[in-house]
C-alpha cells in the first residue's frame, strides 16, 4: 500500500513539477505528516526530491530527473477508455484505477507531447450528462460491468410497465447515452437493450457468455437505436417553428428525424418531425408554447388548440 502511494507521489511531482504538502496530502488522502515521511523515504532511496519553504515552496524533483515507473497495469489499462469521463468511470467503480492510469500516461510524456496534452485538457471537456437533470440511480451498474468484463450470464430483476420480471441474459456491453446507462445483451439468442436504472437485481451466474463473432458494440448500439426509433414513430407532425425554439425541438425528436430540423434559421421554418405517440407529440409541442404552430395532421392541430384553450381559461379573471 505504501509503495503504491509513494509511486503515485513521485509521478505527481513528475507531472506537476512542484506540489505543496497540503496538495499532495489531499491527492493521496493522507496527512501532511505522512507525505513528509514518504518524501524522506524517497530521498533515502536516492530519488532527488527537494523541498523549499515559503509561499512558493513545496516539493519538486531535480530538473531532468524522470522515473521509469510509468507502466500502466491491466486494471488501469481497462479504465483508459474513460479518460475525460471521470463521472461515468466513478459509476463503474473505475475512478481510482482511471486516476492511476491518467497520472502514469501524463508522467510518460515529455516536451511538446506533454505541452500538447496540457493544452487539450485546458480547452476541451466531455460532459455526458443532460441539462437540468441528475443521473438516474443505477445500483446494479458495477455488478453488470463485472459480468460484462468476465463474460458471465446474469439473472436480472427488471422493472417494465410497473412490474418486476426475472430474465436471464448474456451481457455484451454497456452504453452511456444522453446521461443514461443501457445494457446490451442476448436473450434467447436475440439482441435486447435494457435500461440499467430499471434493473433491481443482477445475480451473476456461472454460465459463460458466448459473444457473437465480430460483435461491434458501437455499431450494434447504433443499429438498435435506429430500430427502436423506427418502431416507435407512430405519428409525424408538420409544424412552423420560431428560430429560437429550433434547438429545443431538435432535442425532442429522434435522430433519424433531426436532419429535417435546421440548426439555425433567421425566420420561422416549416418542418415535419416524428413522435412515438400522439400523447407525447401533444406534450412536447405544448412545451414550446407560442414558438410553434401545428399545421397537420388536423387532429393534432385541434388537440393542441384544445389544450391551449383549456389552459387559457384557467387564467381568465373570475
């Protein structure tokens, strides 16, 4: 445990150039006194760690010294996919491994490569979560991730339409989409997609999973998503939309319909968008208020108009 901590301390100094005792104590989750003892042990081992006092003081390595202890372990290598996605990595239980891998990768960089990596980190950030929302609870996510990693069948307790059912599936992969986790799996030889927040129990079984030859998780997810959207397009609605409402409208319609919704416009535009039900179409279009006018079908136009009249009546003076 201490050896691992001391190596992390050494790599932090290599990456940062200089760090104060409180900074290292916070990063390593130990006391400043423990940091001081670890530094003394490194110095005794012949590693040139220098300390300076004062406002600009702290610990640093002699210029030109570089450790070669930058090998990324197997567990850390598995976490590298989530570089830049600390939140999802934490949900999967990979936060600590990801940080260890990240610091080793940074420590291995020199010169222009490190400068380029630093500039990128300063200028780009990936945030997979939706606006005005919090991630759904996913208490079984780590268990599912373990089953995916070990290729083990799982018995799920899954809630659908308000009822919990039990089913055995062969996990193939986990996907984070628009802030929500989904499990792609085989059930009775057919590909299925399960929303992880609806999984109440996940019991790993001893039976191995036989992954289909040539299975590609990204391609399979894209196909599944397109199929889901096509199957659930129950109504198409033609509307006139104010330019300011276009970004909101694009978030309401499926991917295969978004090509019809412009990114920007200087005036009102007419577009046809798909919805998975009349009820959802009505709710979504009403949420845009006066920034949208339903043109057709006539039944949807009347539905929205009826709801607007009822809403307006509630605000009329008594």
